[in-house]
C-alpha cells in the first residue's frame, strides 16, 4: 500500500515537471521560429517586388491602308442601265462605273456638263453661237428645266450686249448735248452784242432826254428814243431767259446721260447675276443627278464587285455595288474600338499585339503596332474610344509575310503597364482601406 502511494506521488511530480517544460518552451526555439517566419515573409516580398507582368487591354481592330477602300452605294432604287467596268479593273478618280436607269440621256448630260465647265461668257456673242453651243432637243430629264432657264437668260444677256440699247441712247444724248452747247455758246455771244447795244442805246436815250428837257428835240422824238431803249432792254432780257433755258436743257441732258450709264450698269449687273445664278443652278442639278444615278469612283484604284454582274439588274437604295481598293498600300493603319473601362491606361506609343482572324495566331503568329492617336471623346452609341494604330509592316512574330487585304479584322492587345506583384497587392490594400473608410 505504501509503495503504491509512493509511485503515484512520483508520477504526479514527474507530470508537473513535464507540463512545466511544455508550457514554457525554450527561448531559442521561439527566436529561431520567428526569424524563420520573417525570412520567409521577406523572401516572398522580394519575389513579389521583382516578379512583374504586363497589363493588357483587349479590343477589336480593322487593318486598312491610310487611304481606306471606298464603298459605293446606290442612292436610289432602280435598274442598272449601264455598267462600264469589270472585276479587278483599274480605274481613275472620277471615272464612271455604272448608271442607274433614269429619264435623262447620259451623253446629253455629259455634253452639257463639258460645255458649262469650260464656258467663257464673253466668247458667246450671238444668238446663233448660243444655239450652236447649247442646242434645244437635249434629253436631260430632271435637269431640263434648269437647262432651259439658263439658255433663256443667256439669250437675254446676248441681246443686251448685241443690241447695245444703252450705248445707242448715249450716242443720241451726246449729239444733243453737243448741239445744246453750241446753241448756248451762240446765245452767250449774242448776249454780249446785245449788252453792248443796250449800253449804247442807254447813252443815246440819256442824251435825248437832256435835249428834250432843253427843248432841243420834240416830245415825239423823245418818245421814239424811249421806245427804242425799251425794245433793246426787252431783247436783252429775252436772250438772257433763253440762255437760262438752254443751260437747264443742257443740265437735263447731262443728268439723262448719267442715268443712262447707271441704268446700263444696273441692268447688265442684274442680268449677269441672273446668268451666274442659273449657271450655278444648272451645275448643281447635274451634280445631284450624278449623285443619284451615276456611280463614280472617288479615288484611283481597283474595282471589286459584289452582287453586280450586268446591266438591267435591279438594285436597292443603300446597297453597296462597288468597292474601290486604293493602289497605294504602303502606309498601314489599324482602327480599334476599346471600351471606356480602363481605356485611360492606353497612351500614345504603347505597343499593340495584333492577331488577325483570317491568319490564325497559332500558325502565323502576330504582328506589332504602336498607338498613334486616341479619340478625345468616346462614341455616344457604344461608349467606346476609337484608337488608331500605326503598323510598319506585315511580317509576323513567326517571320512570315502576311498578304495585305483591305479591312482585315482581328483582336488587338494593348501592352499598357508593367507592375510587380507587390505593387498590385498594395493597390488592392489601398482600395480595401478606402472602401472601409467610406463605409465608416
């Protein structure tokens, strides 16, 4: 019994010692463990600070030339009356491709267009030359009224120039003015003579008056002398009145001459203005007719046909009939639409990796470009920015030459920013604390 109790006491004492040792581990173990944890954390931070990768923003790209293809659409519905080109034909700017059926004769329209383009108004001086230049009987359809109005006003302009109404009237006035000047000169000369005669008559009258008072001459002689002086004065005043009338007449003729010149300037200017307006209206009508019924190449290039193969084919308004591929493809550019989200990270000069849809990336590789410009505002409909990417060449990352085709589509990857794992963790922590502050 004693031994058993002693064993139990010894076991209890040993358990307390073991428990004390376990509850209070050695300080060296704590130090080594803490140091190991710190070293592991420091190593992870160093790795996170030195390991970095790029941010990539994705978008859809269309690769084309600086001068893009020109799509030519039908402005009206109808039937093709003429097709002037064939597939892959080289055309020049302004060349006709096709005509949509209408009421005008295309050759008549072209004739009128060529004549008004090189028209010099001063060279057409007679009605016959006008009729020869712009004959009646042209089938111009919608342009006809504008053509008739132009020819009518042009005819009035020629009549005004050829009849020379104002010039003839001016010649008549100049003759009358010259005659009136001559008459006035004669009248003034006569007035000087009458004035001398009047002075002489007044002297004789004064002498007769003195003789009559002295009783030298009779009363009858004095009355005859008085009558003569009155006649002289009357003739003198009458001539002065005639001179005044002649001066007024001369002034009126000069005013009429001035009015004639002004009227000629006004009428000539007015009819020239009308002629110019009708000429411009005719040009506008021809332009509108061409826009509606002619399909014209806007650039030099090669013709691509879609659903067009022959004349008499029906077409619908808005339907793309031709595409003109420019011949000069030396300068390539990509047009990318990028969503507004994160688009601020994209900067001019960023590298762009382009993977074309019709050249699979796994087989052909990618091509490289640089951000050239960024639109200032996003599109309103799809809230995306338009970014233009310059492309130096079409040599892929696999060293393969990609054949250029207009408007090749693909994906664009913008290499916008290189950040370490540590920087990204700090951005996340900062965002977390900012959200926490807002919630508080």
